[in-house]
C-alpha cells in the first residue's frame, strides 16, 4: 500500500513541527511546556496565540496540515489493508 509510507512521512513532519512548539513552550515556562505536552487542544491554542518564531506560519501550518494528512492517509491505508485481507480467494477448479 503506497498510502502507509505517506502517513509515516507526514507523521514525521508533524512530529518535527510539534518538537519546535514543545521546545519553545518549555523555554517559556515549565508549566506551559507541560500543558502543551499533555493537553492536546492547548497545543493549537499555544501555536496560534503565544508561539513566536521567525517561521511561525510555516511551522504551525506544517503541524496542522501534516497531522491531518497523516490521519487521512493512515485511515485510507488501514482501510485498504482491511479490504485486501477480507477478499475471498478465487475458487479453485
């Protein structure tokens, strides 16, 4: 399935962008870093409101878009694997 490697690729891009957000949050304060690490919705709030970086737009867009694309490709790839494994073999004559 060619979709699962794409899901892994976008997952890695999302992980790198999340690392930028996490390091910035921990530099700001330990409490903010822990909230970014443990509260999923707070990551988006922090990224849009408090994250300050020269390439903020690229990092935030990369994080959001890569997360969505990784989820979509992972779902489609898993669906394709399920469909392939549930097919009945052709009858043997």
